[in-house]
C-alpha cells in the first residue's frame, strides 16, 4: 500500500514537471514584449512632470491655458514654455490630462528641416524605434516606441509639413477605452488645430 502511494506520488510529480515544460513556451510567448527604447532612456513623463501627476498640483489656473476639453480629456498649454529642445525649434507643446491625471504630451515642429533635426535627436537619444515594413518601403516617417511606462510616436505629415513627437502613459492607456479614446483624441485634435489657427490670425 505504501509502495503504491509512493509510485503514485512520483507519477504526479512527473506529470506536473512535464506539464510545466509544455506550458512554459506558451507563457514566454504570452509575456514577450517588443521593447523599443535604447537601454536606460525611457521617459516617465515630460519636463519634470511624471505620468499620473494630478493637474491640481500644477496650479493650472495660473500656469496653464485650457485649449480643449473633450470628454474626460483636457488639453493645456503652459503660459511660459521653453520652445527649444536641444537644437530643435519647437512650434508647440500640448499637455494631455485624462480624468485630471497627466496622461500624455504632444510636441510639434513645423517644416522638413526642423523635423529632421527632431528625428536625429530622438534617434540619437532613444534609438531608431520601429515602423511597419510597408511604411518603411514607402519611406513614410512614422515610428513608434514601446516601453514599460511610456508609448511614444514620431511622425511627419507631408500634407501640412508638420512633425509630432508624442508620448503617453501606458498605465493610463490601459485604463482608457481604446475606441472612445481614439475618437476623442481626433475630436480634440480638430479643436486644437482650430484654436491654433485662430491664434495665428
């Protein structure tokens, strides 16, 4: 009786080991992540403001201007902003807050030359990022970076000759409804563009 119990126990142990060996590759595949940032360079916010910082702590009534409100998103511009990033001359910096938490930033440049300077800076600091093979073959300037805390995009539009470097908090992206978020961001972009055009008149 004791011998049968021992044999049964050994069989159970081997079954667990074999089962683990079978499931490990699937687990590795499930948790693999295509990390894109150069080691040690992934940002955790922008210019001293960390992701998920509460907007109230920044005294927005006195330090920022609201330029768009769409659903749970509020977009601000600082009243005083350094529009220089190393050697890059920036056109604009827009801060995104979702439900009162700092969730993203959009940095804009105007013209081919400034975008190329921005691209050179981003590649040197963060690495070349990634882009789809189709876009690479078409030489479309549209790159993305996957991180642990930050998702970043670098892109250029030939139509309006405007470049953008945008960063978003992954922790907050995971809480947002993707479809609604994309729609709301597009709506916000329209109102921000209208605001900027009115300002320049």
